[in-house]
């Protein structure tokens, strides 16, 4: 189990450091209905991660046997995701802001300050389960868990570890706001600004490192 958690740790950290969800949750916490919309967003985020993780683990069951077709499929999946992440890292580098200009925010962010709890929950699910980067990261984590060949209890613990780690920033921001909204406002705003200013660079580094790891793991499993 420890090895499985270690294998999924890079993907979980990458999900936690994804700038767009962090910016989104800070915007939600600045909305008039923050005390209900914030927890709704965090709940939606967690539900999305749990749902995709469980589906991947169930679909890839049996991949713990290195000679099985399922194991070969997992290794090819890792290679594909690794190549995809390297390409995405290059794209992030090309579209980084130049000459001190700020990266243009997605249009949907302009409406977050008026979001209802229901819409906040839907947004949380979308950013964790439907966002291409996070979906690929969760696929990689789920593949690692399936490959470990854990029993049901071990699998549940590994999935829980991934969800907890991947939700640390989003859930942590909501918790900080609920504990002391006034004191947390300035650090949350500073984090939002930092993530906005360095979005492309952060994601480029994360995607490149994780892409190289997944590509190496997949190729090693196929021809090691």
C-alpha cells in the first residue's frame, strides 16, 4: 500500500497545485454566498476526484499481473499520458505571458462572484473530473492503484489518500475561510494573484516532470 501511495503522490500533488481550481475557489470565497458556495465547491471537487478514481480502478482491475493484457494496457496508458503531458507542457510554455503581461482569465471566471451553491458544486465537479489536465492526472493515479493489486480495503485507503492530497489546497482554502474569513482574505488573495501570474510556468514544470515520470514508468513496464 505504501508503494501504491508513493506512486500516486506526484499526480496528487499536481492536482493540488493546479492553478485554475485554486483561483476558482478563492473567487467563490469572495462571493456574497461564500459560506455555502465554498463548501459546495469543495464537495463537488471531492466527488469528482472520487468518482473518476473509482471508475478507473474498477476498469483497470487485474493489471497487477505484469503478464496480463490489463497490465500491458496500463503501461500503454501511462506512455500515452506521459507523451500528452510533455506536449501540454510545451504548449504551456509557448502560451506563457510575455513582456510582463498577465494571462487572460477564462470567461467563466467573470461570473464566479455571483455563483450559487448548486452551481459552485457543479463547477467543483467539472474542474476535478472533466478538466482535461486533472482527468489525465486522476487516470494516471487510478492506474497506479489498480496496478498495485491491493485488496478492497487497501484500494479504498489508496483512493482516499489521493483524494485527500489532491484536495488539500481547495479544501484547505475553504476551511481557512470558514475558521476566520477576515484573517484568511489577504493570504488567499495573495495566493490567487501568484497563481494567476505564474499559471503557465507552474503547469509547465508540473506537467513536464510528471510526463517524464509516466513515460519512463510505462516504457519500463512494457520493455523492462
